[in-house]
C-alpha cells in the first residue's frame, strides 16, 4: 500500500516561487498517473498538473507558470510554481492513480500567497 508525503508548502508574496515535493513509499503496481490537485476555500478540488503516459497536463490557470516533474524510479513528483498569485491560494494534494482505478492521496500542504 502506498503512502504519500508532501513538503514545500508555505507563505510567499505574489510573484515569488515555491516547489512542492511528494514522495511515495510502499508498493505500487500499474501507476497510471501522478500529479497535484488543489482545493481553495469554498471551491471543489481541481486538477493543477498531472503526468501520465509520458505527457503532462496543466490547468489553464497555471500554464506557463507551473512545471511538474516526475520520477518513477524514486517515486517522487514535484511541482515548481513560479509567479504565484493570490488566486493560487489553496491546499495542494499529491495524488497517484493506478490503472485499476485506484488512487492514493497525500494529506495536503497549504500554499498562501499575499499580494
């Protein structure tokens, strides 16, 4: 069974950068995708960036500012976030999905951006 540990959240000023890191421990078979989602207060959880099948997908709101990188060897997935904006404020969750439809979530890490 997988466990995910997130790190790198924090408080920054608008225009600054943060890197979120997610490390998986345990055993995983048939990983389909790895990535990040976020949930802002009063909003539903949304996809931020995912990588699977050799391709990365980004939410339109973060394209050109965020970059996702993944290593299947080390079972890590990072999210480099540049030019952060107040609208990026959210709890960010790491998620790994498997081909059988299962998914494992991290506990979440808070990102706060002050203008």
